[in-house]
C-alpha cells in the first residue's frame, strides 16, 4: 500500500501513505479539510515536523488521528509522548507535534488536518477507545472513494461525512468521563489486545485480566463489540495479517507464525473464511 507520491503536496513521508487531499482545501459545513491521509506504516516509518511537512503549520488548525490497528508514538514539542494503539482516536494541535513513528510491526491510521469553520469545542490530547470501529472503517472507505473523485460535489460530500465523524469522535471523548467502570475496563482490554496482538490470548487470560468469569466476559464482548472474545481476537489478527501481506515484507508462513496461528494451513483457512480469498492472493499496492 505504497503512497501515490506523484499526487502529494502535503507531507514528505515514507512509503505506505495514500494522500487523499492534495491541491487545495475542501470546505464543507463545519470544517475546512487541509489534508487526509490513510497510512499503513511499517517499523521504518518516522516523520519529523516541520522538516517533513511541506504545507505550513497553521495556528488554528487541528489534527485528528484515528488508529485502526497496530501502534504509533507521537512526540510533542515539550518532549512528552503519546502512544496510540488500535481502535483509538485523539485530537492534537499540529503546532504541538514534533515527531511521530510506528512502534512495532505496523501502524495503520487515518490522519486528518482541518480548520473548524464555526464554534467547535475540541478536547485536546484526550484519547477515546472505539470498540465498534468497523462502522467507522466502512465509512472512511466510502469517504476515500468520494474524495479521490474528480467531481467537486463528491469531495464536498466526503468532507461533510468527515465533519460528522469528527463530531462523533468529539462526543466519544467527552463521554469518556461519564462511562461506567464496566465499559472502561473492556475498552482497556481491547486496547491491550491490539497492543500485544502477537501474544497468544486465551479467553481464560482475558477473563483473568478483567477479574470476571469467562461467561460474563462473553456477555460483555457481545454487548460492546457484537463478537465473542475468540472472534474479536481472531478478526484482529486477520486484519493485521492482511495489512502485513499488503506491505510485501513477509511471506504467508511468516505472518502465520508471527501471529500465532497453528500453521500456514489453519491461517489460510481462517483468512479465506473472513476475506473470501487465500492469503497468497493478496495484492501489494504499488
């Protein structure tokens, strides 16, 4: 999933970047979108600002980072660090950012820089865990299609959808302080699973971490994710496997081994059941 660098005039970043907004800001009701990136980064990915940022820093702009999977680390100007794990979202001021990089095997995220066109109370540097990320991921895929269209109306529609997502994420962060302990704990566990995805998680270990019974844990997972603990863990590994194969740095057997599948046969079978094709059929984006 290499970046289409010929279209890029936003950041001079490394491979696995897809710049989606390029020549000029796209304005819709609520925000003016400066840039939108879908980044699938490997361990070599590191960005330093302002060195690697071609467009100037804008005082009244914001960055929202939505991490789908893996782990990234952002260092701020005061040298404090923020670790972003799978299924989380955070708002930052671009002028506060010093560097950011992939921490571990992979960091897949959407990075959006925007200027609010009206009053918008945005919580700074506060993370929210998203346990129903598949809904956002589907919408972001649709946004990608719209914003890469040549039609100006489609671009404006995409930014309208992004504005809605931003308001949803702001609400999620604001609501974090009012969540019950049960939801806070399950969100921490989901984040931990994404962070330590190479660990061979069992339902028993998850229940021990939550200090509850396996039966109660299953009820919590079904309530908040719509999946059983086993299904959630398997899907998280398969999504990561797809991303690793797209990078082209690992073979099918290596990915199966890294993500603790019994063998390549069992990995291929599970992969095909989820995606409808064998892992050997994954096409590396050029």
